[in-house]
C-alpha cells in the first residue's frame, strides 16, 4: 500500500447524546477529507451505537456515512471493519458493499511496521459479567429470537439499551497497567514483535510506550467532538494520532 492508512473507532452513530446529527455530519466531513489515493481505512468498531441487521432491513442512521464509504471504495480505498460490542450484529451487509471484515486481534505488516488491531474489548482477562453478556449476544438462538421481533420494536429496544448503558457507565478513564488490554498488549509484544497496538472501546485517548518498545494506542470516541483518528504513513513507517 502506497497511500496513508487511517484508523478510527467509536463514532457511535445514532447515540442520542450530545448532537447525533452534528456527529454524523462531522464524520461525513472526515471521510470526505480522506485522500482518494489513501491506502486503507480501518473502522475499529462501534461505528454505530446500535446496529442490528435483518436479511432485508438495516438501521437508517448513518445513511450518508454508508454513501461516503461506498464513494471511498469506488475511488480505490480499501475499507476494513471490526465489529464492536455495539455493532457486532453485522452479518453480511457491510461485506456486500465491498468492506472487509476483520477479527481481533488482527496482526498485519504495513510500511515495514507490525500492527495489532482490534476493537479492544474481550482482549485479556476482562470482567466475567461482560464476557457472559457478549457470549449471549453472539448466541445464534438469541439472535434468531431477537430477529423474530418487528424491526420497529427491535431497534427501539436496542437503541434504548445502548443509550442507557452509556448513561450508566459515564466517562471512563483508562487505568494504564491495571487494564486487561494493557496486559494483553504487553504479553503479545513479549511473544512476537509488534510496533503498534491500535484499539478503541474505552472512549479515552491513550498513547503509551510499553516496556517491550511497542506503542499502545487507544483512540478517543467521537461523542464529545473532534475527529479522533490515527494515520500511518507507510513510506515513513510513522504513526501519528490526531
């Protein structure tokens, strides 16, 4: 890949916090600003605050975002996506558009640098309750039961749960060496050479140097403003966080 590589996480399109319309417009402007000769765009999860995909129905939030992602791909930019904990119920729609699904932890080499990418949840030894909840959400029987609901009701239940979950947990601050994700990155970089770990999920901006020489990046969410993202220049092998 000759062009620059972009990474973004936790836009939470549709979340009824702050100004969801302004957030979508801000993300669309960001996508429009990505050069059409860029190498790739990696969406690291929770692009949507709630996404549930029926065979013939998808959420209406973010239609302009989808249009801009298609325009990027039409210009030759490869778009990769990781399902997050809020938009994990994506089954085939994104891939039908030409996007490429990735599973965390995803190791790859770009510009002579080794990267480990993912959403960031469930890596390391996380909370049992959270892991149990995610396993339930991923259960095929549970998904089939939820799909039996009319989309009008299903989307309202899902958006209500997602918004309530955000209010309950509020702002989170990354705990550094105490975080399972930190321990995961440290252990991984002790076993195999990694230059950059890039994740989302925690809604906090993190940029830490690990004892192994690797760099741990957690991208800030888009809820409180700005355009948090990272850019890798393959020609230079340099990663910047903006």
